C-alpha cells in the first residue's frame, strides 16, 4: 500500500454537495425567462461544470452562443447571493476529514471554481481554517485538467506530489492528478458528468462513499 501524506479534494461533487444551490440559481433564471423549471435530475450531473454545464442543460446554449454571456453573468450573480443555502458536505465527509487530521495527514481543496465563489463557500461550510491549501480555478495560470493547480497545492502544503492523493468526480480531475504525478481517486458518489462512466476514467482507485477513502490509509 502506498503511503500518502496529503489528500486534495475537488470541491463541487466531491467534497461538498453544491448541486442544490447551483440548480436553484439556474432555475431562478429559467423561470425569469418564462420557462418551466428544469428537473433537478437533469441539472445535477453537470453541476461540476459550473455555468457552462448548468446553462447548457437549462437553456441548451453553449459558450459560443451570443446569449450565453448575459445568461452566465446573471446565473453567477444569483448563485453568489445564495451560495450555501442547501450546500453540505457529503455524508460521512466530515468524519473522513477529522480522521485524516487526527492521523496527521494534510488535506486541501483544488477546484476550478474561481476565487470569487470558492472563498465564501469554503468559509460558509466551515472548512477554511482546516484546509492546508485552497486552490481555485484562477489561482494559477491554468485550471484543471492542467496539473498546475495540484502542483501548487502540494507546494503550499509542503508535500511532494508523489505522496499526494487527488479525489475528484470528473474526468478532468483524474487527468489533472495523473499529470501532476499524484495517485488518483474517482468519487463515483459525485456528479460524474454525462460522458464516459467513471469506471472508464483510469483512476488508481474508485470509491462510492467518502468513508471508503480511509481504507487507502489502512484504516
């Protein structure tokens, strides 16, 4: 069994269940445009893709559509205003973090969510003082799947990438982790998108509940 000194988590769909608040912001926009609300089951799988995913699912519009920028900006304003109304850590995740801390294993967050949203959200769910690193999508010059954010998190945490584990619920998380030289874990309990099944992403490990992560440390 490999020994890990740090674990980094994606935020949306891995560490915290943010989809309810993201979907609420999208549906507020939908209703304002005179359309019926979109089923949560349609919006949840794309929540990890932020405005691009939610607006795509709700309105059928991609970023190259001329109407996309205005929809995106309003959606983000609505989301920022109610960023942590229903958002919670996934069931069992707080215990996982507490046990990692008790074992002296550092943990942090690496997300493509930009700082504007990451900082208030992480503070609202009480994780800011506990994380060894919080890296947003605009912290480095590149976002995932580029390895730069993960390498930055490892540097800030003082841990070699080869002794780090990265956990995510999207293919680009696994790609970023591999590119950074970290072991990777697919969080199959998360959103996982609407593309290839998570079993096909090629991660080193796959878990279906946060508590399963502890087995990788022999606990």
